[in-house]
C-alpha cells in the first residue's frame, strides 16, 4: 500500500505488497523487494536496490549523493539485501567511481538511529551498528560484527567477523575476527568469547583460538609470531580466519593489545 501523500516515481520498481508511508519519496531508479515496509518521511533515491522484508523507519536517507568531494555525479549503485532494519535518521550512500562504484549491504542487519554508511562500504550479514556509528568510505565490516554507540570507523578499515567493538571507540586500525575491542583509540582486549558461545562454537575450538591469540599477540612482532605459529593450531577453522585476515592486506595497521 502506498500512502496518498507519498511521492513514488512511476519509473521505480516497487513490489505490489510494499508499504510506503506518508510523505516518503522514492526516485525513478529505485527497486524495492517484497514485504518491505517504508515508514513516513523516508527518502530513497539514486540507483538503489533494496531486497525483501526490510523495515525502514522515518527520516532515513538512502541512496543520496556520497559525501566525497571527488564525486561528480557518476552512475554508481547501492545494494541492500533482505531482512534489515534501518532506523530513524540513518544515512546510506552509494559508491563512487574511485571505489568500485557500489556500496553493498547484506542481510539481517540492524542500523540504529543516526548511524551512517558511507560510499563504497561493504557490510556483510547480521551486522549491528548502534546509535550514532559512522562508517567511513570503503570500510569492510564482516558478518556478525557489533559496533557500540558513538564509535567511529575510519575509512578503508576492515573489521573481522564476530568482532565486538565497545562504545565511543575511534577505530583507526583493522580489527581481527572474533576480537573484543574498546578504548578511546580501540585497543584489542581479547576475544569475543560471549559472542562465540552465543553462536554455539564448541569450547574446544575456542580454546585453540585462545592459544593462537596468545601466541600471535605475545609481543608487537606479529609477522614473526605468525611465522612461528604451530602448524596444527593453524588448521583450526577459527585460527585460519584470523591468520588469513592478517595476511590479506599487510599494508593496513592492525589493532593490537599494544595499540596507543
């Protein structure tokens, strides 16, 4: 059902059972999947594709121009998956020519009030951004990450799967999978053990990961510590995730227990 005060461009592709609330605006190049609810005063423009069963709350702004001074009106995209909740005043920008041309969001995410997803970000499934969390351009947030309120993620930063970041953190270094991080400039405090147990990861697997964590971060020489890590420990799936994350982009700074 589309409210009589909503402005929906006739060129847009809106599934028949989508709800569009009062005074919402939907542009010509927008596609919205089945059973999505768009409440009042929502703006959805640009080349934006939204999947099924999403719920978008008042005053969200989705698909408007990136906040990048290099952006010059190029034809770029925003893709949002299924079953996401996008709360009040959330802003999500499309990609830029210099960043691959697309911002992409997975399934089952919760973006709380006033969170921001900048151009060229990749946000995987089941990510939670608490109130007032901005992601800088090109950030990559892996699955099942939780970022606490008022924390800010710097551009190009990677956050590994199942990591948990406390409130009011400045995230300026990459964060390994399964990490627990807090502090004004994001210090690695250990592993997200509660998160791992909630996902029913066996204790024996967690113990191996804990042993690897101690070895990798026993001092600041991560390269040497990874090289000397026991071969049997490296076979563990959780450990493999961490090692691959660290080795994928060696130019990026890594959040460690020694970060200042």
